[in-house]
């Protein structure tokens, strides 16, 4: 079985049907078998004794933070054990934690590739949720303080005349491998090192489909029109809370006009160049693309291996259905035609 992309693994049953019961959550919070992931300034407590792993702790060790109403998130249940994340940023010196046998607080992005898929997924969930609570302590409607509900999955305005409920947000981001024959289009962000390139990407806007977002973003950044947008895979990206939606798209031309407000550069690369960039991806210098943690890396790898999503069927099987053919114009969908087929 193919290993999930970093942050996409999941060991927990999030048990959304149970976390709405405050009595059940209180019971599980104080249950001696429950485990807690301490987070300090969005860094995770990691044990390095036998390779990197989350340094789960019991209730007694985090009780003072629970009592102080620190942000606490119910992550889910695994093997009948409830798991939580808790913000321990009140610790003045993270190098001197409450107990000497605690591990080390480490940046989530740097340590996640070293963890099991399930633990990396827990870090993504914990970091995004605690960061959301840090940013949404007050009601966006009236400015009154909000109270945590549903074990961390919503906040409710304390002003009874308002009573607005706020939920965590996830921002969808389209990231696309644009191809034209044996070439692919990569760009260099304004803050990228000189020889570092990646797939074009951008936020999907309200009222926009994934396909429309891909077409618009590519047009805006490179003035390249694309068609045949295909979904490949997705990845939670907890910085602070995005969902990367990886796609392939086919370019209708090769003439690039770079939007200098978005990119330093954009150009076409051959398969051999991209293969070399993948090999260089973990090095600090040289022509390269992001490391294996990045969805851009996985899209490039899939393209090199010619494993972009293509419908497959068994020999002798019949397939019927319909597809929508999209004709873009100036970064917008100008026509869309439904075509039925049978094979």
C-alpha cells in the first residue's frame, strides 16, 4: 500500500457524535488512560529517544493547563483511548517543561516527515485547531469573548443577544501541474531561493469550482490557458489551515507572461530537468523542487512516472457515462459541453 502523503494519515476516529456531550468529554479528559499532546507556541512535544514520535502525556501532567482553560482539542479515539491536544504556551521556558522526562518542542513542519502517517496527521489536526482558537477568541459579529464548545470544534459568543457560533475554517488551495507535451510549467514565488521552483498554486475563491480555480490561477500568474483539469490527490496543510488540492491540467500554448506581483519567474521544464530537480529536492542549493513533504513534489513525481490519474477498466468491461469538456478563455470558462460516451 502506498504511504500517505505527510499530514494525510489518520489513526483516530474523530467521534464527532460524542464530542458534543460535555459530560463525556469531561470524563475522558480526566480518564487516566487518555493521552494529551502538549503544544507550545504551535510546536509539538516530541520524544527523540527511539526515533521521533509524539510524546503523549497523561492528564495529571497537564491538569494545571486544563484548569487554566488552555485551548484543548479532542483529537479522537484510537484503540479505545481518547487523545487530546492542549496548548501549554503558558510555560515560560519551553526548554524547562514541568517534568524532566518530557521531550522537546519541535516545529511541526520539520518533524512531521519523521513521524508515522497517523502521528503526522494528528499534528496537522492539533496545530490547525489550536491556531484557530488563538485567532478567534472574540466574536466576529459583535466583538464579545467567545466560549469553547464541542471539545474545541466551535466557539459561541457569550453575549446572549448575539449568540453567534463560529466554526474552524479550512481554506482550499488549488496546486496544479500544468503540462504541454513533454514539458511542465513551474514557477518561482517571490520569496523562493534563486533555484527553487514549484507548481503554480492559489486559493480557490468563493463561488468557484476546483476546475475554475485552476484555470483562473494559471491564467493570472502566467497567461497560459489550460484545459482538461484532473484531480490527483489532496493534503492537509496546517500553516495555518489549508487543504491543498492537487490537480493536473493541460496547457493550450507555451507563451508565458509572468505576473511579477505573484512570481519572480515561470518557465517550462523537461522531464529530465524535473527528474533532476526531484533528486535535488532535499538539498539547500541547486535547481530543485520542494521536498517529499510537499504536494508539488508528489505531482512532479507522478508526472515523471506518468501516473497522472487516468480512468482504467478491466479487459472486456464496458464503460458509459458523460464528461464535461471545458473551453477556457482569458482564465475563465467560456463554454462547457456535456458529452455522453460508451466504450
